C-alpha cells in the first residue's frame, strides 16, 4: 500500500514539475532581493512596534471609556456593575471598530 502511495506521489511531482520550478525561481529572486535590500527586514519590526504601542494606548483608553457609566452596587459584593447608556455602548463599539481599522491600516502600510 505504501509503495502505491509513493508512486502516486511521484506521479504528482512529475506532473507539477513546472510549478515547482517556478516556485523555486520566485524564492531565489526573493532571496536575492532581501539580501540586496537588507533594510526591508526592519519594516515589519517597525510596524509591529507601532501596532504594539497603539494597542497599549487603546487598552488604557478602553478602560477609561468602559468606566464612564454609572456604577451599580449590590449587597454583599465589592465589585460594582457599570450601567451604560446607549451612547456609551455605541462609543465602545465605535472604539472597537477603530482598533480593527487602525491595525489593518498599519498592516497595509507595511
């Protein structure tokens, strides 16, 4: 059974030889480009740093936006439940959309 699978795999490899050769050529050209333009490696690192800084800023600001509502205390509990109005709820959804949009923008700049 394993010989039949090996033979079938070899047939697939022979049929796709031109695609494999094209992929190897593309990888060779890409490696030559990266070796001649070594600064291209710094671009994802810089984008990651900007994304991380923005995420830290977003989390801190999201905590402030989350705490805008009216606290509601229950008996025998030391944790308050924050009651939001519809405007605050929409603001939080907009703020979440802004996170996704800004991270996608950083990725597109990269």
